[in-house]
C-alpha cells in the first residue's frame, strides 16, 4: 500500500500548481509553497494542507472557483491523487456559499480522475434527502466511476471518512441506490454495493438480510457472490438468518472433534498448528461453512475473538472432513500480539465447537510438527 509521502508530496503539489496556473489561477503561490510543509504529516494532514492551498489560490466566489476547476479538467496533467484534496476543497467552498446541486455535479465530473467518495459526504450530512435526489440518478450513468460513487459515497461507515449518522441510524433512504446497482455490470461497482450492505449489517442486521433476500429473489448471475461478500460480518458472527440465506443450516447435524492444538507454546512470529475433524451425522447432505476463532490476548489480559476462514464444503451423510491448519503470528501492522494465554475455537455454520488453550511466548519460532512427526501443512 502506498505511503502518505508517495500519494501527496512536494512533486504532487508542484504539478498541481502548474495545472492551476494553466487553468487561469496564476501564480498558484499557496500551492507552490505547500510541498515544503508536508513532511511529517499523515495522509489526512496532507490532504488538509493541500486543500487549504487550493482554496487560497482559487477564486473566493464559487462561480469563479468552479470555472477554474472545469478549466483544469481539460488539462492532461490533472490526474491521480492531486485531485483528492481538490475534491475536498469543492465541498468546503460550495457549502460555505450555499451551493448544493451544482457542486455535486462538479464532483460527479471530477470522480473519474479519483473518487470523490469522501467529498460528497458533507453534502449528505448537510441535507441527506436533498443530496440523495441528486445522487440516485448517478446509478444510471454510463461511467462506472460515477455509479460506484453513488454507492460508496453513501456508505454509512465508509473507512477513513466521516460517518453518516442519519444513515447509521436508518439506512433505508439510501437503499434505492443499492437496489439500482446490485446487478451492475461492473465488478468495481458491485463490490462497493457489497461493502455498503456490510456497513448496514453492523447496525441493522435484519435490514441487511431482508435486502439480500430481495436481491436473491431477482438475481443476476453475480448476485450470490455479492450477497456472500455483503453478509460476511454476519456470517462470521454466526447470524442464523444470514447463514440460512446462504444455504448453511445453523443447526446442521454434525460431530466436531478439535481443535487439537499441536503447538501449545507458540513463539512470537511463529505458527499455531491445530487439527480438527467434522462429520455429517445427519441423513442429508450438509453445506458447511467451517471457520475458526482465535481469542487474542489484549494488553489488559482480556481475550478478543477474531474469526478466520477454514473452508466451505458439502458433506454427504456420514462423510468426514479433517485437516491440519497453520495460523501465523507473524507481526502485522494492523494487530499487536501480546504474550500469554490465547485460545482457539472451531465454528461450523456459525455455531461454536471446542475451545483449546495455547500460549504465545517471546522468542524465535521453531518448526512445528504434526502428531506423526511431519511438518504441518498450510
């Protein structure tokens, strides 16, 4: 993933200054001096600094401001991440002057350069229903970037952006956007729809399941995959209705053995190794979603569960499935591991089975072995 320095740096602001000068905003003094102040700033800090420079260099009145940006749109050098702070500047300048629909239209024209998903959110927070009246027609636009903006910009919990409290409380005003897009021809758009549905599921699981059920009743060939991705948080949490919608019976007749921990002491950076076995004890074939839960030790000594995928399988009556699994404790930027007692648990169609302890210890990893002396397979 690119760093903040790689996305927005002095070269970026110098190039943006050249574009704005060509668009009639000479001499773009603020942008030319902005790059030297970006060192040490986070990405959001860089966006704010460049946005303020854009606002300083462009005309104070909204018509002049918008005209300059439309001139910039015709410049071949106006591309990529330099446009992200410009989008943010559009929202700030427009709402300060009471400009609404024309500014959303400008963001619609800017979003093919780099998504304006963050910049449309101040309009949604200012007047949700007014903004949605402009956004909903975007779902019929031939450009997939704009269709995606309709879904991504209205996500209640869009990562790295301000939340939309009204849609967190009640997601239904934005559902017509998703209903228009769930069968979209672009995977880029459909993935946004699935992520939007997943946002909804965190606060309103019944609404998410009911919406997915409606879509599955009138599907495209791509709809089942979209629904699986959109309900992933509910499935990991073992939500019975979400699992049933995807064909996984929460009460499936199974016998589960394990997890059998083969590495009771896991060195930092090493692997947890465990074995398990699942048998279909019912009289019919069973569609099984088999996961495992690692209960990570936190700094305060409490345990925090996180679900990981194992496999999805259909077992005939009496059929068994067994496997040995390796789970890495290699350091990653999104999780800090704390030495001490941890636990691992199996989960079949959302129902927990077994609970086994292991200890994460400081020290160099050693090669874990299976019960028959072979190296554990991944």
